[in-house]
């Protein structure tokens, strides 16, 4: 189980789907997928937060407003970390959320498997 991240500067575009839209991928991360999934699964469900809605086995998309809201959850997620690897995972997630929140019309895609 793992969750990969992709940051897009517009509605996500995948070339395999026949479309005349331009590619939108800005950057992606596969490095912390398993650790991110383990942390997300531990979050309390049905709260006012956004990160608990990330599905570890499906894809979840945040727009820039949702990414900004999820940034407020990063300090609490850091408190749940039990080792340096998890801390690095949360920092990577925070960087993606910050970039999404700062980029108009962007989307952050969480690819669960």
C-alpha cells in the first residue's frame, strides 16, 4: 500500500485519455508513498480536517483551497510521527500542499494503490 503525489497546474491531464488538453503535471513524488499511507490511515475519521479523506486504495484530488485547509493539519500529523522517516514524509507532503495552495487553479492528486 502506498500513496504517491502529483501536483498539477490545472485539472489533471493524463495523455492516455484522448484529449486535446495540454499536460498539467508540475512534479510528482513516489519516495514516501508507503509511509504516507500509514500515517493517513491513522488519522481520526469524520473530523473537520481534509487529510482523513485521502483514500489509501483510490485516488483523491485536492484543489488549492482544500490543500490550504489541509496545511493546518500538518502540525498534528508531525506529532503522530514516530521516526525521522515519517517526519520527512510529512514535510514532503507539506511542501506539496504549500505549492498547491500557492498555485492558482492547481490540483494535488493522491494516487492510492
